[in-house]
């Protein structure tokens, strides 16, 4: 891996995982994943987090290379999720004089993962705004509960003005993946952190008081330029504000008839002047990417077959995800299909009823097995209604 430059004193010791197929056992990561860890070489030496068990050996080599025979004084624990915290015990046992920095919730949860000898005497408990001086550098700590675990905190280096942002501003892909940051950061944010918009807003408010020149997340690239862009995206995402004017047409079709209707709906939307139409197959397409698009655009049309007097399970899965991630502030249109007792729209409405500030189109289209001429005329009406400002 190419050397990652941060500052003369702050070094990257993380690892790229190019072999992982599913992150958190559910998210497809075609470009792998990075587990970021850092070291601050001052009068006292500070390790900023560890890495996943998949990357232990390479991380230890990176750490020992940067230590060059010295001993670390502190390990800062930003987040206890195993992809960042797996090697806490390993490094704590290796360096028994090293102190562990965390908040009260960190040390309440830590024994659930590891048994560390004499932990009570080694823990340094910090609270909101506390500072620790390590020489030239002063580290300041800010609590970020439920972004996206209760013990999460971020660290601000007051000298070089670096924010160690925990899972904030992270993305899928290795640290050196050459791709647009926004798409994979958006997919990462909404699928992993999306439920906790209010908590992210609270953290952004704290960050707005700091002069931040570099952001060091626990996944993905170090951000050094145009930071207002990245922070602006997080402000949009965490406030559940639609990012773009467009329509996601997401369909769950059993035999292909609902799929034909969804494709026709997409065609009509384009003819009616929709700025952007995204067509997604809930059976075959990446669910995490569909969730990303549902949050990205301001309008959604859901088309689904009826199934077991409810709705075809892929649509149920999408709606369950959206409800669990606090989906809100969108306009939704419904298309159902049923050969003898259409039930999909009723079930979809029940899911939507649990979401905040949703405008549900009055026009609901019911297809009986195959799309009819009357259905196409109804789609024209639905397109006009959902596109109406």
C-alpha cells in the first residue's frame, strides 16, 4: 500500500482489506474496505484506534514500524465496534504501561469484549470538552453518542487541527480506491448511520465551533481539501433533506408483470419531465444502493406484487429498512398487482404510516395480473401527481 500522508507527526497505520466481500456481513463492497488507525508521535505517543481482526498482522507491522522500538503511552478508543476495536486487548497486553483513553460508556462496555488485566488502573476517562496534553499536541474530546453506538467519541487535535471523526465521514472502499467519494459515502452513511440523523446533527453543531483542516475517519480516505463540501453533505443527509430532484421507481415483481408496469411508469415519468428517474429491481439489485437512492431523491414510486395477502417480501424488506432508518420528508406513489385479492398497497401503506412527514399520492394504481390500457392512463395521472410541486 502506498504511504498515506497526514502530517509530519501524525501517521497512518491502518490497513486496506481488498478481499472482503460483505462488510458487516451484509453490504457488498466491490472495492474492499479500509480499517483506519493512526499514531501521533509527540513527547507522548498516542495510538488512535486499532483495526478489524482480518487485518491484525499487517496492522501490528505498521504499528511497530512507526514505534521503531518505542512504547506507546496512550490508546484512544473512539468506537468499540469490532472492525475498529478487535486488537485492543492485543496491544494492551503487549504494552502493559499504556493507558486507555475513553469515556465512561467506553469502559462500561469494554469488558463485554475483552478481559484486560488491571483495567481500572489503566483507564483514562474523558468527558465532553476534556483535554489531554501530550507535548506539542493537545487532544480534545467530544462525545458523539449514537453516531452510531452509545460510546462513540471524536478527538480534535488543536495543533494541526485534525478531527479524528470515528465512523463519521467514512465510506466503503479501500483508502486508495479511485472513485467519487460521494456515492459510496452516501451508501455507507444511510445504511449504517442513517437512523441517527438527530445525533449526527448534534455532532455537526459541535464541529462547527472547531477550525478543522483535516478529517481522519475510521474508514475511507483522509479528507484534506474542500471540507465544506463533505460537511455540507453530512448536514443534508443527517437532516433527511432530499439531496436531488428525482424519482426512484423501486419494484418487486414475481413473474415479470409488475416489472413491466414499473418500466412503463419510469418511461411516463421521463415523458412528463422528471429530471431524473432511477429504476431499481428489489429482487436483483443491491438493497443498500436502493436505500441510498431512496434517501437521495425526493420522490419514490413503489411497485409490488401481492403475496400471502400482504406484499412480496423484497418490498417488505425495503420498507422495513427505510422505516428503521427514520425515512421521512419524501413523496411516495404506490402501484400494486394482484390476480384475485390485491393486498400490496394496503401493506405498503401500513409501513409508510410509521414514517414521518410522508406525502402519499392519492392515486393508487391496482393492476390485475397484467397491465391494461386503463392502468397506463392511471400511470399518467400518478406521474402528474407525484411531479406536481
